[in-house]
C-alpha cells in the first residue's frame, strides 16, 4: 500500500515511460512482473484509464457525441468520475458512428499503418485502424508473452501462421507481430502447406510455434497423422486463438502429438483478443492452465474462482497486464478499456459482450490460502476468466453466428417458411473425435412431419445465407471444417424441449 501511495505522486507520463522501457526487454519485463507490487500496478492502471478517458473525451468526436447522448456532462477528473462513465459497445458506439474517422484521435486516419476488418458476422464488417506506436507495443507485449510461454530468447524458433489471411485481424496481426520477432512463414489456414513446412524445416529450428484456431490445429494434426507424421519426433508448440476450448480438448491435442501437459517439450496455450480491443497481452500460461485443471476437480475452488455454482463448464482463464488493459466486470460481463495511450482508436468502458470476470492477484492468493492450495503464481498480475459470448451469438470453430442470420435464411423460401413456427435454437455439440457439430433445431407447425428432403432444403438455405453474409464462417467451412456445416434437426410441434425459444435470439 505504501508503494501504491508513492506511485500516485509520480507523474503518469514518467511511470508510462518507465514501463515502456522495461517492456522492450522481455526477460527484464518478466522479472519486474514477478517482483512488482500487484496493487501498485493496478493503481497505475486506474490512472491510465482516467487519462485515456480524458483524452477520448477531448479528442475523439464520436466519444464526445456518445457521452452527450447519455446526458453525461461531468468532467473526467478522477477515477470516481471514470466509474460514472456509461458503457460503450459495438451496438451503441461503433455501429452508431457514421464515419470511422470520428472514432479516431483527432479524426485523423493518416497516421494509420494498418487497417483491419472484423469478421462481418452480423452481415457488416467494421474497420479497425492501428498506428505504428501501438503496433510496436503489441510486438513488445507478444515478445514478453512468448518468452514466458516458450522461452524464445533461448532457442531458434520458427513461427507458422495458420490463421486466415486477407484483411482479417487475426492472421494479418499475427503476421505483422511475428515477422518483427523472428523467422515467420505465413501459409494461412492451409493444411498441406503447413504440414509440408514442418516436415521440411523440422531440423532447421529448435522449435516450431504454430498459431491457429483450435479446430484448425486439431484437424491439422489429424491430417498429419494420416500422412504418417510422428509428431513425437517434432518439437512443436501451439498458440491458439479465436474461441475457447475445454481441457479435454487440450488433452486430445496432446494425444495427437504424443505428449502431455506435464511434458516440457510441447506446449499448447491460448490467447484472448478481438478486433475491438486488440489481440495481444491477454494469454494463458503454465499457472492459469494448472489452476483451471485443478478447478475441474475441485468444486469449491471452482465456485470461489468463478462464482458460478450452476454451470458445469470451466471458463478459459488468462492473466493480463493491467498496464495495458483496464478490465472490469458488470452483471457477469467483461468491460474493457484500452489504456495504451498511443492507441488511435481507443475504447472506453467497452462491453465486448463476453461473459466472465476478473480476479485480482491478491484475491486469488486469498482463495488458495482458504482452500489450502499450494500453487505459486509466477506473475503478479490479475486474472481474466471467459465463459463465452453473451448477447445471442454462438461461436462455431471461431466463426460467430448470429440468430438473426438464421432467421433471415429460414424466410428466404416462402413455401418453407410456411411450414415452421419460427421457433429455433442454435447449439454446438462435440463428437467423440472432438469435432464441433453445428446444430439448428427448428420447430415445425402443427401436423407437419419431419422428412429428409425438408431437412436438406433448410440446410441448403442456411448454408447459402451464412456463406453470403459471414466471410469468417465461409472461410472456416471451405478450408478446414466441413463438420461445422449446418445440421438441421426438425422438431415436431410442441415436442421441443423446454428451452425452445419464443423469440429468435437464442443460443
């Protein structure tokens, strides 16, 4: 607490410069994060959040307009004022903006070095701009994370980019960052290319780090085994992103490479991010995986950590640096403020509509003490847990599908639309081989019986609509996951389970 009070006296620009210098050296940064006072870091995070909000209010046209529309006329002087700021979201802030320039500092797009598109899962893609300075911080954050996960400074590592390429944020951001860190090859989501690369270059590098969506990596490994590759002989590590997965899924991947979480040779970790907030600086590590796996076995620990007594699912668990993100939770949802002060498109108290919460380093230590758990957390950073998306969206192999899209498809053919009540439910189901099946349950009208032709007709309609409006979904089923094609279950009138919806927005 004394350090926290001292840090409040030091000008924020000095503290910010100090942290930037440290971030340039991954080993030094990791050392700092193991000895720093966690409460002091969190206090600095609050100060940066206030400064970012002040800056946005003064220099971002759309943010000033947004606050005015919410009748917020106060000045942002301190953290108490910050806490009164209304939440922004894609719906009320990004979509409501007519011109991307009005989302930027000083409405100036000329400083952008890279422009990305979001996936367009709602039928419209959004543009996100990044400049050189924030891009450089992303590189530094990634280098620190990779050093913590894979000890890249001690080894000759090759990065293989298995994310979708093009204008989409994940693949191109990965390419930009990794090319700045070490040898990188960018085949995208191409099985044959990646398998050829690792077979050709396996002896040229001490480790190969493959980035990709979880289902893509699973399919990649399965295809490699069919080709006779013995992954046990390869020094492979994996960096997954795009959607959450269970520990059983992680275990399944380990069986494919004939390894285990306890085996230091191969590691499988996930990172959290989105076009809205960036894709660097929030990731799993050895400690988060150990805690998550223990919570699966220990119900009391699970309840203490995640405050959810009903769900059988264990959320994804990450650690993040509060010097780069200020993260809150409200009504079970995650609220994020990007506090990189060089960011040209800042988001303030942004509800990303992910279900989850925050656990401070101090709190997690208290929980461990109460539960007599002996886990020494290396980094003195807060934790973020993510249950999944809220707001009526389902993620199928990293592609987000909205009920509105399905509703639109169901009414494309009037003769077919006349056979249904309009009630439907979206869900996903794992096969024994950990394939993700995309299932749409549709309720038929009274006296209409299910049949194969009707099932096929609805599946064709839904696939057509999704492929026309959702580029992420189209790319996914085209390149690596035909298992995620629409699988329609026709339900007889009033014979659906109690969860069948009245309105269309339901997962």
